[in-house]
């Protein structure tokens, strides 16, 4: 399971972003699904319909972004 804290997110007023460090066999899509599930548990089911994306950094971290 990816290492991230759903309570530690970066906000710019229009979106929320989480930084996650994937386990060895996890794909970026797997990490996005886990972050999305944690956000749904925290903020409610309506965030499922928001626009979600991910970016893979050169250091291995994955930034998962939710647009409001």
C-alpha cells in the first residue's frame, strides 16, 4: 500500500494534492485509487465525481490531484 497521509494535503483553493510513495509493485493508477478511496472516506462520496489525475516525479513520488 502506498505511503501517504490523507490529512496532509496541499491546497491551492481549486484543488487538493497528496504526495504518495508507492510500494515496489504498485502502479501510479493503484496509488491514485488508494488516495481516492481515502479521500472519499474523509470528504464523502461526492468527491468520487471530481476530476482526478496523477503525476509521477523523477524521485519516485506520485502526486495525486483532485480538482474541485
